[in-house]
């Protein structure tokens, strides 16, 4: 959970604990600091959220497992931490109480001696970047400057405003029409997965125009009968699940390492969602076991959670088939990229009124 150190200050016994970045699960090995919730000198309580970090799966709010006064923050917004690296150091006059918040890799019920012995095997704590002035820290953060990469010119290695201004001045001399944005965290993971998909899965697109008038009528009829609004995407999800029952080979993935096709007996439905942090595909596990109303609620909650950044990393894996509604962008169709290693994806365009031939006559359909 952290490294304890003790010393006496003014006759009082002070204990310092350094909280190390825990194993966040899903094979994740690093996380990028997005926003600190506390500052040096603040008093924190057990399980208080101290920082938001972004992994390759999602944004995670980290709670501190002990109480006290913050004496060091080991990184600035934008910097990347590896599992086991120091996150925050807290000092208290008494031995901190154990946290009730279980983080992966940190059991709260084991003896303190065992925790301390296990923690000694972790890498040595890196020294905190010396930025005394809050104004200097804010200036760097607002301009996307990672202070750990600056060369300090102040006394005792302190980073000054002049150090930040020097970096800003170097940026100003760059061509004004060029901007470099690091691909990190979630966006990096998305780019890598899409690249793998394009490289390993050939594109085979089948495009069919369908009269959706009956679909819209069914949506209204269900709402009237159940007194519960159901969304069109949820009905499309329902139809996709029915299609997968009839054609189970589409509810599969490819294990290239073993040259095998893995066919699933359940449907874990992925819902492609465009968010401010990039394209996410959260998964509704056991979607084939839900009725229409429950599926509609699950789709709405999943989309909302993805856009709010509140889904845990576990919700972004284990999918067997993906539904992509690019009609929200006002387009009729596109060539979706399969969610590797799944073998198929269903993309749906917009629903609009148009001329349609019905029983040999042109009619208005949607």
C-alpha cells in the first residue's frame, strides 16, 4: 500500500506513508495523471479521492488508503506513472488506520508487517519535482508543460517561472501552423487496437437499405404498452442478438496464436460510443439474457457511463460482437472497423424520410 517512514518532529512521533500506484487490473501497467484533487499541505481522510488517472481503458479515481497531511505529490498533470511508482506521500502523528477500499494488488486485511515487507520489493521512490510556487505550477499545467522535464535554475534545484517561460518562448519560435499532441493513455490504446484490426482483418462490407417505418412504429407501440420509453439503438441491439442466434458464426473471435475460431454461446454486446476522449466500446455482458425494456435501460446506462468517463476498465473488454450507430453523425452508411479480435460488426446509418417503392408505387418511408 505504501512505504512507511518515521521520525520525530518537535518531540512528536511523525509517520509518513507513500501511496504507490496500485495494479488497476486488465493487464494495465501505467496510468497518466489527469487531475489532482488535493495540494501539498491539504489534510486528507482515509479513502478520500486524491487524483484522477487515465489508463488505456478508462479514467480511474484513486482514493488514498490513509489519513494525514499531504507532504508530496509525485507527478504533475500529464505525467505518466507505472504500477508501483509513488503517487502521494502523507504524514500523520499516529499510525494510519487501514483503508476499507480494496484496490487490486493491495489487500486491506493483511498485517502491517507483511505489507511493509512486501513494499520493500518495489522500486525506490523517485524524488518529487521541486516547484514551490503554485503560480508556476499552474502556468506549467495550463500550457501542457511537464515540469519533471524542465531543467531547474533556482536555488536547491527549484523550478522557477523563468524555467517555464523559457519553454514557452521556445514554443513561440515554432511554426504557428503546427501543433503536436502526444498520443497517450486511452487514445494510444484505441489507435493501437484499430491499427491491429486494419492490419489483420480484411474489409468485407455489405450495405442494405431498409424501410424502418415498422421499426419506429414498434418503438412507439412498446412505449405505449409498457409505459416505458425504449430507444431505437436498443431495438437494433435486440435485432442484432436475434441475428446472432440464427448465424452464431458471427458471434465469434479469432485466436491467431492458436489458429482457432472461438465461437461463443453468450452475447456480450459492445456498443461503440464516441466520447471526448475518443471512441470507446463498452460491453453489456449477457445481453442475450435481457428483455427489450431491460436491454434499453442497459444501452442507455452504458452510453451515458462511457461519455461521463465513469465505467470501470472491466466494462471495456470481453465483447463478442459490436453495434456501431454512426447515424448520429448524420450519415447513411460507412465502413466500420471490426473490434479486434471479433469477426463481425453491425453499423447502422441515419433514419430519414425518403421515397420508397411499396407494392409497385412510390411512397414515403423512413
